[in-house]
């Protein structure tokens, strides 16, 4: 199983990086989002280093909201 996983790792990582970039771009359009932490953005403090060290910008995206509220789902 490990060998099979290693064989498909490059394909899975490429897809994960692509999805992270799309999610980060989507978050830019959301009015409730305050700040997005994604090294693929030119405004990110680690963008220059990441662009030299990586082919893509990784699959990690985090963000903060303008208003810290919890929305409860109605049953």
C-alpha cells in the first residue's frame, strides 16, 4: 500500500495545490473573510521565498473572518 501511495503522490499533491489556489481565490471574493494566509498571493510575506522553493505554493490555506460568530444549523 505504501508503494502504491508513493507512486500516486505527485499527482495527488499537484491536485491538492491546484485546489488550494482555487479556494484561496474564492475566499478573496467573500465579504465575510478578513485575511487569507496563502503563500501564492504576492501580498503574503513568504511569497518570494515560496516562489523560489516550490513549483506550486502548497496545499495549505487559512483565513480569518471579519466577525467571529458561530452559525448554528436549523433542524
